[in-house]
């Protein structure tokens, strides 16, 4: 069942995690001429994060399944049981670290008000210049 789900996931990809062409067309990532801007790194980081977070969840799930299967099939072999327990321990440690990092970022956001969960590169500053003052200078 797991193998069928895994194969179907890659045969029928969801547009949820796929690259969104509209996002790359935004003026923050690409200019109207098609030239990449420095803010394009923001789009790249967002797309990588959209892939890595679910992938980490899938890997955690696979490690838990493998560790559980190893523990069930270990029988009376203490080396196999120890190996299975280590796999389960590493999977749980990975989950705790992953959730810990996320909660630390949310704590920083709550304390300082700075949203560190959003990656953004500030664009060029736009100055409001009153053109009439340059045309008709007052001496």
C-alpha cells in the first residue's frame, strides 16, 4: 500500500508544491524584461523551503516505519533490536529538533515582533521627489 501511494505521488504530482510560474513573474523576482533581480533569491528560498519541509516529514515517517519494522523483526537478536531502537531514537530526535527550531522562530517573532519565518530581501528604496522643486528652485 505504501509503495502504491509513493509511486502515485510522483506519477500524479500535485501543483501544491510545484513551481508556480506566476510567482516568478512577480516584479520582486523578475523584471518585466525577464532579468532576474536580487529578490529572486527570495523566490528560490521559498521554493526550496516548500520542497524541504514536506520532504523532512516524509523522511521522518519512513524512518519511523523502518525502525518499527526492524524492531518487530528483530526477534531475540539484541543487535538488531538495538539498531532498530537507534533508528527510532534518531527519528524522534529529528522530529524534536525540527519542531524545536520552528517554535524558537515563532518565539522570536512573538517577543520581538520580527517575522523571522518569512525570508525577504529588501528592494531598492523609492524616494518621493517633488519634481516641481527641481524645476522651479527657490533661491
